C-alpha cells in the first residue's frame, strides 16, 4: 500500500528522512481493526518524529500520521483515537501512533477496535481527521485542565498553530472571552475572525489579567503567559515549540499569586467522544489550511515546517 513514512531521522533537516512509496499492509491481530483511511491530518508530532524525538532507529521505517477518519471493516464511518495503551485500552504503556505502531498516512491503518468512534454525519472525513490530536489536546487543555467556564477569559499564545487555532474556536464556541497572540499580522486577524475578542503581538499588555493561558510556544512566551494570569489563575502547557528552558521562570510570581501550572498531553477516548459531540451540537468545524492528496504529503510537511499554516493540513487517500 502507498504511504508517507520516516525512512530515517535527521535532527537538523527532518524532511530528509521523509519518503513516499509502498509499505506492507497492516497485519491482522486479535482485538484490532484495519481502517481504510479517507483523510489524515498533519501534526507537529510528525516533524518531531522525523527529527528522531520518540522514534528510535530500531522502529524505522515508520509510517507517519496520528490522526485519521475512514471506514472500518464493516463500512462504518469512524474516527481514530491515536492513543494506544494506558488507562483506556489495557495495561500496555501509553503511546500514540507512530511511536510503536505504524501511523495513518497510508491507505490503511490498524488500531485497537476500542480506539474507533463513529464519525458525526455533519463532519466530512477531512474535518473529522483534524480532531483526534490538536483539537483533542485543545479540548482537554480548556475544559479538563484549565477548568474554565462560560464567561471566563483565556489567553491563547501562538495563534496559527493547530492546538492554538482549536483553542480559539472551541473557547469562543463555549462562551469564553478569548485573547490571542501572534507575531504575524495575518494570523492575528484570522484569530479574530475565528472568535478571539482581540489579538496582540507577543508580549503585549492585555486589557485585563485572564483566568487561564493556553501555552504551546514555550520559552518565548512563558514569562508573558505568567504575567497575564490573575491571582489563582491557571497556565496549561502542552508543548514548547520555541524551547523548554525559559530565561525567566517567574517562580516568585507563581508562588506569590498562587498560580497553577498544569501539564497536558493529548486526551482520553471519552474526551474525544465529547469533542465530536460538541462539534456536532455547536456546528463547530475544524479550520483547514490546505487539503492535499497523500502523494503530495511533502508539500504539507514543508508548509508546516515553515510555520506558514493557518489551520490544519489534511491528506486525502
């Protein structure tokens, strides 16, 4: 079957290891289902995998891709939850597709049957394929770990990224007052179109301190994130694309204002089910930057690596 996969890894030039070509079909195994992939979306995790992060040489070659929507073996339209193992699916250690198991950038992918959820009829395959990683991460950050409620205020750092874009749309749909930051004027304007009340340059003073900050940028925005929180506010972090060692940790401010710093990774099967229901009920649709056929996957990777996305890149099979 045709697939986009990591043939080798390169920390300095990750796209060197990206190959497009034939790979073996998934092997049947008890309790697993082979899904015919209709659409799959890119995540920064795929770039990190090509850099060798979480993907050791002995696991290569590895088909990339965490997210997918398609048809199960009975022809049902399904969405794939990419977290395998851990609390939801047995006793094996938790991982996501492309770490131990072949991913979704292929004509077919095998996953535990318990990892499949029905695709809402109102979502296209392309839209549904955007949800299980970036949008699920944003959903968990907002509604599980930040614990915000309608009327609360949230700052989303780094508008334009997949998780940040999802947080803006989901937060606005849930009745939150959302602010956003971006270095790019077009991305700031787009953030407002998607539901942010205002969008600012990084480091700018907000109209008031917020209840929570959604942080995926890391070192470059950390100090600003801490300073924007009200007393007792919550910073939720799920990534550090600019580095994980901020020059100013703001420890005094954290303990003096009794701030909470919460780490967040992906989301549970139940949270994905809730996210799908929320999108169907509220008419929320994932923001898609570009749809490409699988054989043009390299173009999508190049655009994501350049940081020029406004939403998700989706690959169709």
